[in-house]
C-alpha cells in the first residue's frame, strides 16, 4: 500500500468515517456503488503529484468538520471515476 493511500485511509479513521461507506450512482438507469476505500485505491494508481492533490483536497473537505463535506468530495471523485471508466469503454 502506498504511503499516501495509508494517510488517506488513516485520515478517514481519525475522523470516525468508515472507508467501506458507499455512494450510489445512477448512470442511465444502471446503479453503481463505490466505497470510499475503492475511490481512494483507484486514485492512488495515479501519478505522485495527482495522489498529493487528491490527499490535500480530501483534507480540505474534512476541514469543513461536516460529514457532507467529505461525502460531497467522494461523490465528486466517484463521478470522475465513473465518467472516465465509461468514456474508455466507448
């Protein structure tokens, strides 16, 4: 496991957020659910710079001290993953 990935997952744990929490996405009537851990793991396949950007953005979303901040963050990151994945399939 990558050091930044560990930091991301530990940050969630410190905030009392379960990495297995999932966000549901409806894409053209097809339901996808992505866990916070899956989203983190997928972004950790990126370049080192992208990993750092992800981590810093995640920290900022937690700074709001509201669950909705981190939920919105992962919702946005999940949407980007799905859009990338679906466009690659086309």
